[in-house]
């Protein structure tokens, strides 16, 4: 029985030792695997570096390509800016032409209004000259000489110096024989 107990104790000690050392063994195995993996990765990186060095353009070639690319980009930017300036100038000219046309149209409108106003002003001035006589029906004929007082009659001119109800302009035309 002592032997069995001793044997059981030895087995349980080995078992306990195995259980206790198991995490350490696992981490050691993992560390070895990680080291192997990183070494392989370094080999891959070395191969990639070697391929890049072998097939990639040299620094001088790359610098020259970069400089050429930069020059092309600057030239394109300058062309874009020039085109933008040309477009802006064309737009400005179009706006200027439109403004000139609007100004000319407004001037023509103002001239027409001035002509109309001048015609009205002339009529008003002639009417103002007749304001000294009585004209209740506003037909332009003095009520003293009006054959139809109170009725509005259409007349062609307001000026009637002799107050006969006939415009002086019509009398002049009649007398001149036109």
C-alpha cells in the first residue's frame, strides 16, 4: 500500500508539474512560432525590397518624372487660368453690350417721352393762355361764344384770339388756301 501511495503521489506530482508548466510550454511554443513567422515575414519583406530596388526607377529618374509631371500640371493650371480670364472677359463684353443696348433703348424711350411731353406742354401752354375766359364745359370755347354751352365739343386747337369758336390755326389754314 505504501508503494501504491508512493506511486500515486509520484504520478500526481508529475501530473501537477505538467499542469503547472503547461502555460509556460504553450507560451514558449507560441513564441517559437511567432519568431518563425516574423523571420518568414522579414524574408518576404527582404524579397519585396529587393524587387523594388531592382525594378523601381532610381531616385533621379523618379525626381525627373516628378518634375516633368509638376511642370505639366503647372502648364495646365496656367492654361485653365488663361481660359478663365478669357471667359470672364467675354462675359464682361456681353454684359457691356447688353447694358449699351438697354441704355440705347432707354434713351429712345426718353426721347419719345420728351417728344410727347413737349406736345402736351405746348397744348397746356396754349390752354393756359385761354385760362382768362370762362369755360365751364371744358370744351375750349369761351362760354360767351359757345353756341352749345355746357356740352363738350371736340376742337382741334385751343388758341382762338378773336373768340369766334374757330381755332386760329384752322382759320389760318383756311385763309391761306391750303
